[in-house]
C-alpha cells in the first residue's frame, strides 16, 4: 500500500535504530522492519474501522432519541445527511476495504466509552451543525466534511491515541503518518470510485514501482546498506573535506549510504529517481544545512561513480 518513498523512510528509521544498537542481529532487524510495515498497514485500516464505528454509534443514538418519552421534532425527524455522506457511503460499501478490515478483526465492543466520547464531541460541534444546515448537497462538501471530522475528532482523540499506543509499539511513531495516508485516500477518491475498486491503488501512483517487488526492495536496501557500511564510509570520506564522519549527523550519513546502495546495487532504478527521492526525504529528516550537504555529496559521488563505471543501469534504470 505504501509508495516507495514511504518504504525508504521506513528503512531509514530501521537503519537508524540498527546503527544505534537497538537490534544487533541483522536477520531479526530485517524481520522487525517488515513487521513495522505490516503494522503500519493495520493502523491505516484501523482508522477506517473506527470511522465506521463512530457512524454506527451516531445511527444508534439517533434511533434511540426517537424512543424518548418526549422527543423533539428534530429527534423524531433527524437529518440523515451525515449518514448519507457520499464519501462515507463509498468507503463503507467498498469490498476491498471491508476485506482488509475483516482481516485484522478489529473490535470496538470493549471500547464503546471511547467511541461515545468522540460522538459527543462531534454531535456538539459547530462543524456538524453547519454541515447539516448548509442547504448544499455535493460530493465535494461531503468529502470536505468527512476529512474535517477525521482530523478534528478522530486523529485528535486522546483516547484513540492512547488505545493505539497501548496495543502496539509500532503505532506510537506511526499514528500521525497513518492518519495522513487516510486523509490522502479521502482526497483522492472521486464520485466514480466503485465498490469493487482497490483502495490501496489510490496511493500508488509511481509507474516506476513494481509492487510485487516491494518486500525484496525493502530488505535488500536495508541489508545491503548495513553489509556495505564500512566500504561506503571509505567512499564518502574523501568527498567530505572539512567534515569528520563521526561529526556528521547519523541520519545524514544513513541517507547518503542508502542513496549510494540504490545507485550501485539497484540497476532498475534510474539515477534521477534515486537522487530526487533522497533529497526530498532529507527535507523532512535533516536540517536545511544538512539537506544542502547531502545534496552536494550525492551530486559529487554520482558523478565520480558514473565515471568509474560503478553505477551501471539497465532496463527502466536507463530512463533519464
């Protein structure tokens, strides 16, 4: 489901932990990396499951209000706009999403207090009141509203955050980025999206990526960066005048090493793709000065290694 950039980030995080001594055994560290990616996928689908549970609770409370001794006219004839939200309906009816949620066997039976708290905040919100009374009816309005309640009431729920942190050690670091992926999915959906379409396909747009090779790519990049770490130091050191390797941030060194492994050991990945990817990643994981440093070092090394015929590309890797 993740794109190659996110897999690179996952490898970066795993390498950082490895070089910090978190898990010295290479095979175990590699398995932990794959587990963390699988748990990320699970967290992504958990968010959708929770959205559906909140909607279910909303329906239950709406029906319950009708049975009060003195229901108000609004309670007897409530607006169904939220429950008929087009985006919510698409997601609930999608077979791919339903299968993934079923696979992970999420259950909210014991977490109804958490669901109730989110429902209360949603029900009392100005956002819901304005949406129900807007007088509009469009896919875009439905889309914007579902994104808004997800950001404001689900992602920011302290109870849900605590629940995720307690259930899995990987989810503490992945909570925010998994939420970003859910929002990205919502933004990419269109009215033409059908119940048989694949949700994950929305997130994989890079034609250079072969999703069948993802696991091999992840493990090869991780293991080869470790195995060749010392020889990579010898490549990097002469190009870092006025810089001592031990004084360069570990994250920056790892990014450079990962890029070099891709350049020299992944012939199917174009040089331009590798360069662009690691420069983009450095923008988020390094300082402004570090980003310029990484860019400069990679540029020098790419030129030198190409002249030395240590970078040889084939097939798709020849694309410039």
